[in-house]
């Protein structure tokens, strides 16, 4: 019996031998292109490998078409040719750093560079080269796909359904802990459960695409699974908001004044239990029941207006939680075949929504285009640059890789790369010249591929494994008419250090991409967007937003919602040893605070947009403006100094503004008639008041968490 650890390396090695054997038997030039396809498509499960193989094949076909187009348009114009190629690579980099089809666009970009730099200097044979590239990529993909499908196939099914069960159980526990169902509220436990739930959601999203490829029941219900993914995210967020609201009510000793709260929590618990059962393939014991939350009107009138706002917001959040959980229950019913199948997805616009470009993705575009420009200038003006055209090719390939993952230090790539180059050069010099016939060559290919994949089988070593296979295949350059030259070794040993010097330069110019500097820069952008959202709130309820204002608002909302996730990516690579006074747990707690603040500000913007009573806006405009300006001043200060906001002075000033606003509210409502302020206007106004208070409380919570980190070393320059 072959050990489980050796099965995947065995399949990869066998596919490598088959791909090379067919390519050499067909007398195709550059058979190592087929080897590249095998190396880059090999993953642990069928679904993951098939998805990656399909993206690589389609990306190659798109790159082939674009490369032929560029070669045909600019056969004698090298500057226009390079400019057009750089623009296309920049476009692919922007799309590769987006949320969808990253690998497809990555392949489309750097395969286009490979073909253009191989075929551009030889336009007569350009068509033959691009056809050969497509054929050999398809060969490598076919070889690996057949081997992995026929030999010890590993499906995502078990892992996928295990994660779905973990998600359902996690949501149930999070709801019980956050809304103190059946026991005392435990904020620490709720925060820990939310962190585990978010991690499970990330893994679920990663496994879903692969499960659609290798699990028939997932493929048949893929629309419902995608809908479940969206509902799961919204439901988790609403549980978190409801639990935060309940904690604030308890802290201020404000009664929630809601009857049927415990029956509703019991009903939610039964729904989550039913979802767990259905995901496990069992019939649910209970179906959703209607629980009406009745509000104590007399008790509500006895509270202050801000306390009323808290109670109203809490009730509305519970109602949304009730609706979201019911919808998710019905979706899982359809997935498991326990209920009728309703429409799985809402209609979507065929045209993409116009948005401002993402600054981080644009920075990646600038970085890769600058890398290619410098490499091209070196090719033209530096005599005998190591690698020649290959130097530009490698600059494009590695430029896209490091631009799409800027948080990874170049040192983490350079060390395994150089070790891979040295290993491949040793094989090229001392072993390959002594081989004769495909039997000995195939044995070498199998042994080397198996050894690399076996020794670097840990998921954390995926980068080193990929680089080792790529360098071996590239430097060996196996062909039917094999030639050997020490210049191959010398060229590679000289080219890669020069290439990484170039990549290091673009890592510091035009922007310093060191981890802590990027973290601080994102924090500054986050609070700048918070300030921008508050400053864009109009005083006139009837004012119509212009197109520019809608774009600006959408941009800032996207910034505050996406930056905490981006910061999470950078946080994993922070060198805490070089940042004394920084603890990884404190950084993670800081990210949770930022996510909370982003949700509160989004609620504030939504509540303000729904308030259309100009009378209330006019009466309370000055006091509300003072509170808003107080928040904006805090955001401006937090953007430059993450903790130096003066928590005590800020809290005192905020409390004064809230007290003054409450008094103004009381005076306004006391003298208002039913025609001036209707019931619906009052509820909307309570939402707005609660949102203001939530943002203010969230700022205080953020500064308290940020105070646990020593930010001085973050601002120091180091090399």
C-alpha cells in the first residue's frame, strides 16, 4: 500500500512523465511547456485541480489571441508593441487582484508576455509558436486530469459538507452566546465564536467552487449553494449587530421592553438546529413558526430619546434576524430536497456597475507596468543583459505574482527560488548529460518530481514546491535535440538576482510596501473614507445626489468594508519581532473593531438617507452637525495617529454633545404636531440617533483596543 502522503506526489510525477513522453514522441518543440501545465495544475483534490486546469487552459487561449493581435498590429514598432503589452498585463493584473477568476487573469497576463517575447522577435513563426503553446498546455492539463481522475481520486465532498456542518453549528453557538440564550452574556466567548465562524466562511467559499466540479449533488444545486453563501454572510453580520445592541442595552441598564424575546430566541435555535440536520441529510423536526415581537409602548415613552432609539433599533434587528434565518432555512430545505425549490437567485444587471478604481489594485498595476518598462529598457540599452528576452519574460511573470500578493516579502520568494535554481542547475550539469533514451529520462523526471512534491507536501510549502518544479522544468529545457551549455547555468544564476533587485526597487517606489507601512497607509485611508462619508451627508432632505456624489459614496463604502479584510491579509505577515509592543492577538482585535465601526457607519448612512422629514433636520441640524464634526475630528486624528485621540477628552466632549442633542430632541418633539412628525418619521429618527450613538461608542472601543499596541516602532524607518 502506498502511504497517503505519497499518493499526490506519485500522481503528479506520473502525469509529468506522460506529458513529456507524448510531447517528445510527437517531436514538439519546447515540451517543457507541457511540464509547466502539470506543475501548476496539481492540487490536492479533483475539483481544485480541474478548476485550476480549466482556468489555465482558458487563460492560455485568451493570451494566444491577444499575443497574435499585438504581434500583428506592431510588427516593426517595438515601443508601441511594449506599451500595448504592458497595458494588457496591467489590465490583467487589475482583474487578477479582484474577487473573481484571479488565476484566469493571472495566466492570461503572463502567458501573453511569454508568447510575445518568444514570438515577437520572430514574427514569421509567431503563429506556430502560439499554437504550440496552446497544444502543450492542453496536453499537460489532459495528462494530469486523466491521472488524477483515474488514480486515487480525492473529492472535496467530505471536507465541503464538514465545513457546512461547522458553519451551521457555529452560527447556532454564536447566536446563543451573543444573545445570552439560556445563560449570562459572554462577550469574550461571542467574539471568539465570531472569529471561528468567519474562518469557516472563508474555507466554505474556497471549497464551494471545487465541490461544484467534483460533487454531483453540489453541482446540481449550485445556485442554491451560492445563495446560501450570501445568506450566511448576512445572517452572521446581523447576529453580531444584534448581540452588540443587546450588550449596549445591558451596559446602560436600559430594558429592551420586548415581549416574546425568549420564544423568538428558542425559535431561532430550533431553526439553526434544523439547518444542521438538513445539511447532514436528515429531516428537520420543526419548521419555522411566526413569533411576533410586541413592544411595551408605555415603557418606551418613559425612556430618554436615545434609549428609545436603542430599543427600536434592537427590535428591528431582531426582526431582520428572524427574516434572514427563515430565508436560510428555506434555502437549505431546497438544497436537501425537504421543501419546494423557489427562485435561487435574484435577477442581476448584465452591465457592471460603474465604480471608481480600487487604489490597491491600481498600485499593483503601476508596479507591474513599471517593472516591465525597466526590464524592457535594460534589454535594449544594457549590452548582453543576462537572459535577454527571458529577462523581460521573467519580469512580467514575477511582477504579476508579487503585485497580486504584495504582502509576501520578496525574501520569502527569493530564498526558495535560488535554492530551486541551484538544484535544477546541478541536475542539468551532473545528471542529464549522462542519460540516453526516454527510459532513463522518464525515471529522472519521475524521481525528481516525486521528491519535490513529497518533501514539500505541506500546504505552507506550496510556493516552494511550485518554484522548485518550475525552475527544474525551465532550466532542464528537455528536448529531442538536447544540448548542454554552462551558459545556461551562468545565465540563470545571474538573471534572478538582477530580477529581484528590480522587484525590490518597485517594492519601495513609488510606494513603500513594507508590511507595517502598508498597514498604516490602509488605516489612514479607512478613516479618510469614514470622514468622507460623514462629510457627504446632506442638510437638505429633498436634495438629489449627483452621479459624482453616488460614485464617491459607493467608493467610500467599499473602502470601509474591504479595508479590514485587506488589513487581515497584511496582518498575517507582520514581523512582530521587529515591532516590539505589538501582539498578533491585539492586531486581530483591532481588525474586529474596524469591522464593527464599518458596519455602524454604513447603518448611519442608511438611516440618514431614509430620513426625509425636513422639519426634524432643520430643528436638530446644528446639534447633529456638532456631533458629526466631533466624529470627523476623531477620524482625522485616528488616520494619522492610530491611537492618539484622547479617549477621556473625546468621551467627555461626545457625552456633552449627546446630552445637548437629547435636550434639543425633547424640546422639538414636545412642541411638534402629528402632521410635523409622524410615527414613521419618529422611528426613522430613532434609527438615526441610535446609529450616531453606535458610531461614537465604536470609536471609543477602537481607541481602547488600539491603545494596547505600541505604534512608535511602526513609524520608524528600517531596511
